C-alpha cells in the first residue's frame, strides 16, 4: 500500500495536468522553462515542476533530507504553490507560524515546530550566519543585543524572517520563523504546515552540510 505522502504527491500531479503554467509562472514570479515546465527554487535547490512529475534539477549546496517522506512532502508543496490561484502582494507584516492555526497551537507549538533549527545551530550563531549568507538571506538588524533578524524569500510571494536569539545561563538559544501574513492566501493551513516543516528541516540539513554533523535527526 502506498504511503500517505505518496498519495498526496500523486494527487498534486493529477491537479497539475489542468494547470495553466504560463499564467501561474507570471502571477507567482516563477521561471517558465517550457509550456509544461516551471522552475521553482527552494533553499538553494532547483526543482522542475512538470505536468507529469516534480524532480530535483540542481543542488549546488548538496543538502538533502534524511527521510524519504520529506522529499515527497517538499515536491508536493512546491506543486501546490504552482497550483495556487492567489494574487496577493506581501504586506511585510510578519507573524509566527502558529498565528495561522486559529488558536490550535500556542507559542509553545511554534517552538516545537522550530526544534530542528535549534538542534542544528544551537548556540553557534556563526554557523547560522554562514547558512543564511550561503542562501542569500538579507541581514536586517540586531534588534537588541544578541537578537539578530534575517529576511529571506522562501518562495517569490512568500517572504519570511528568521530571528536568532542568543541564549544565556538561564535560557537556551532559539530561532524563530516569521511568515508574511499573506502566506495563508497561497496555502491552506495544512500544506502551509508542511511547507514550514520542509523549510525548518531543510535549513537544519544545510547546517549539517556546512559544518559537519549536527545534533539531532532531521
């Protein structure tokens, strides 16, 4: 029996067969490779979304997920992005992922969702900075001593911010991920949650590639 993530991927491919790739690419800011192929960049890797499948085309950093399920999930959410009918400009108004859950998750749920980043980068801000620079993130400011804000274009219409909080003797370091509030217009909550997991897990995997094995599995 096929796994749930395999069935989801096959459903996305079925939906893509009726998608107007030219219209989607223009509206979403994606590169149209041909009439039935669109290139989508995600964390330094390039995927080709086609009407018969979604494949990894380039991976210059060389990172990958440890679990096969995560690779399927990523391909599915990239396909969902191409399928999105939204046409909203980012508001540059950012919020934690839990904001989109309508109260299902509280701030502690957000910390749990971001745990791969905490495990990968821990108290090593230099390691996190190296990964951010490698991906072309923009350093915005040191909001307060030991609080560093970085901005990144996760997908063309979905900017995010990452806030690195240096820990001390009382509190450990943590990394918070903030999404532009229009993200929920491009994804329903469930696929947005999957995108969030792909993002944090992928960024954690990049930390492993840049400076050797990190604590914790992705």
